[in-house]
């Protein structure tokens, strides 16, 4: 038997090391057996032996460690992260492998053997799987990799295991990437300084689920961002290109990953194609993230090279901003759906481009309540590693994200976010939920007046429910309070319409029975 691969696990507590599935505990070390040296791809190539050096984090905020290390790996640099807070899992893309840890930083499993480029990741809350961009430029094949991460339970699982990884091909990306723009009959391939590649497309990188552009709620769409060559000699590559897809029917397109024979199964159409003018970048949107709390999209990029642009490295789009059909500047007359950048942050007077100078290009994950994990990549003893740090959003032009040291930094007074209650009907079950943006969570009380007879308010959830008895208009006030700042109060005039029986209480019910 070949020598086992030894991987040390550095813990920040006194608890003993716990071996991941497929590994054996040996004192303070985890010994990976021969079966877990790395997966073999379709070309017969085995990935390099793994090295697990994840550092569990210190007690954190809202259940999230302030800092975590993902371990040291013989792989590409970290390119994206995704967090499943409900299941207590974090996923890292290292371009040729996926690493799965718990929220304390303990490695639970890996998927290796990707010979393409596994990029940004996001969790699809609808099916519990992780979606990531996956490129094979030489084969002109661009996929969304769909990883059934619940099945990743040991180190060294194979990327071509159909039970774990399926893929969906994106024809639109191929059409733009492989466009022979100079019409000389030859596509120049993966070369940046060429007239080819429509909009300068270099493939895909950023991915995130969120609402359709122009809205901050509703159905969730998978949004895919193009990579874009920086080529300073062309003018049509200064927009970020974003595709939106409804993935609810993608089961019909999913196929196993077979790197030696790339499939082309995928949707013929998109839900939308959009353009955001940011100026020049190097390889477009590396990390794309939707934050429901702020109601905006974030785009982390590598710094561009054209001197006429500010070359910011972080941009934002307010989700409610409506796309507008217009001409794509620098393309010679192409039109498309344009989305304006958010109007905060730094601003370049010459171009009116807004953004920030902030590293958000190798991992950015929204955690709610203004919290984010931001990743940094580095090399330790010749192996790639990633450190993620808990930040909060400030929006400050000079420092949009700052590390969080205490939960009190997130505290904010309540502000109602729920609409006015709809009308009710006597004799019919009724429900309305009062909601407020607040941290810690607010409690709801009736602070003035009385509720309609038959209706009650749950103070913890804010749910107003029951079966009203009497018709009429009932006025009362609901207050949200969490001990931070001033309470918020919403005045309510609830209309209760008369239902069958006239809504006369018990007498009305008797009248309905006896005529």
C-alpha cells in the first residue's frame, strides 16, 4: 500500500481533532488513506494529494465565526464561496476543486478533478444545491455546475461522479465568446487582444440567485456574469453582461460532467440579458452577490487598465432599478437592456461611474443583516488557501466594508417594512404579518386602541390572525420595539366587511341558522 497522505488539522480549541469521512484520526493529525489522494478525471489525471489545514474560527456573531481558514490545497486560487446557514455549511471553489466545511472551519469533504475553471458559487435555496460557473474554453463549453453538496461526505470525491455533479450548458455564452467579430473566418480562441469575442466575452465567472432585475422580491433567478477581457484597444468591452435564467425546469437539461466529451444540453433562451456600464475591468465580474437585506446586487472585479476610467473594483446595482432599452456605448450601434449603477460610493466626474476600491474578487457572501464574508487568497508552503473575514456593510465611499468586532455594531432600531393590512371579512379566517427591519428582532404590541373581536396579534412573529366577528372599521396602532433607539409605530385602520350572517356576533349566527 502506498504511503498515506498526512494532513494536520489546527484547532483553536482544546477539543481533539475529528477525522473527516475517509480519514483516520492519529493524535493531533488526520491521516488520509490512499483512496482519498484525489480524484481521477476522464483524461486519467489524478489531482494532487490533498492537505487539510483548516483553522476553526473563534466564537463569532449571529453564529458566524469572525475569521476562518479554508485549508491549504494543491489547486487553483479560491474563486468563490457559498454559505448554507441553515445546515451550517460553507463551500469554497478553488477553481479545480470544491471544499466543504462546517461553520467552525472543519473540513467535511472535497470534490476534485475539475480540469476546467470552477468559479463563483451560490446556494439555490429552492433545491439546496450549490451552483457554480464552470468553463472549458478550449472546447468552447460553458456550464453551470450543479453540486448535490449533501452527498459530499468525504475527501477526494470525483467531479465526474454523476450523483454529485451535473451540468447545464449555456449556448448564449458560447455564441458571444466564440463570435468572429472581424469576420475573417477564423475564431482566435482564448486570446484577449483580438477583435473576436462579442463584448470582449471571456466566458463566465460570477453567479448569484436573486430577483428579476427591476424588482427586489418575487421569484429567484440564476444570474450569470460574463468574464470580459480587458483589451484596452477596443471600446465594446466596458459593460458588464448579466444573464438571468429561470432554473425551475433545468432538470430536463442536467447531464453528468464528462470532460472528454462535453455535452451541449441547456436552455435555448434566457429570462433576460442586461448590461451595466462600469468601465474597463480585467476578466469582468469575478464575484456576483445579491443581498436581500440591502436590496442590491454587488459585483466584485479585478481592476481594469484603461486610463479613461476610474477602474473601481466593486460596483453595486439597486435591485429595484428598472432596466431601460438603449444603445450600448462603444459597440457601434448595438442595443440592449441597460441598468444604472447605484449612485453611492466614489464617483468619477468624467464618466459618472460610481463604485468602490474594495477587494471582493475571490469570494463574497451575503449573510443577512448587513453581514458579509469576504475572502482573501494566498499561498502557504506552495499550496493555495483562503481566509474569510466577517464584515458589515457601511456604504462609506472610502471603506464600504469593515470587519465586525461585536454584535452591537449591527444593532438598528425598528423600521416597518410591511404594507397596510388588507381588509378582512366576518366569519372568514384572516392573517396579516407585520414586519420590521431591526436587529435584534423586534417584538410587536398593540400600543393604542383595540384589535377587532376575534383577532389576535402574536408579539414574537408579528402575525395578526383569527376570524373577525363584527363588521366595521377598527383603528389601532402596532408598535415594534427591540431596545435599540426609538420604537416604530404603524397606525392601522382595518376594514372588516360583513360576511354571511351579517356579522352580528352570536345573534347574527343564530339569525343565519333560523332565518
